[in-house]
C-alpha cells in the first residue's frame, strides 16, 4: 500500500478533525501526518476494489445493483460493508 495519512490508518484514534492518537506509540499525531510504513489501511470506500473515483472525494460503487449505481464518498467507512474488498496495489 502506498503512503497512508494517519486518518486512513487502522492504528489511529481520532480526537478531533485535526489530531488523534497513534495507537501503537500512544503519541498525539496530526490526522494528515504520514503514518509509519507498514501501518494497515482502514476499510474505506476509496480503498475498495469496487470503488471508481470521480474526483478526490467522491466516486461510484461498482458493486451497487442500482441503476444508476450509487455514489460513494471515498472516506466513507467500509467496516460494515459486506462487499468491501481491499484494492491490491
Ligand atoms: S462495495 Fe462497499 S466498501 Fe466498496 S465501494 Fe461499494 S459501498 Fe464502498
């Protein structure tokens, strides 16, 4: 996986929109700071193989059975989506 921002990493607990805690080091870090190499990505639509980005923030869920297929936000949590599959790099 390419470089991750903390806000996209599993080992990150947000405190507010700009900062949170690195759950490995217990340090307070910026949400947009680069997470250390090897940190896993949080399940989000933008990391799903079914997601086609239209722009930086929105896209389409290709697994949708609706016509037209439904719009998805890249940052939407996919923890409860049964169709989520992590994109391979
Ligand atoms: S399958 Fe689920 S996680 Fe993947 S893009 Fe569609 S809604 Fe998001």
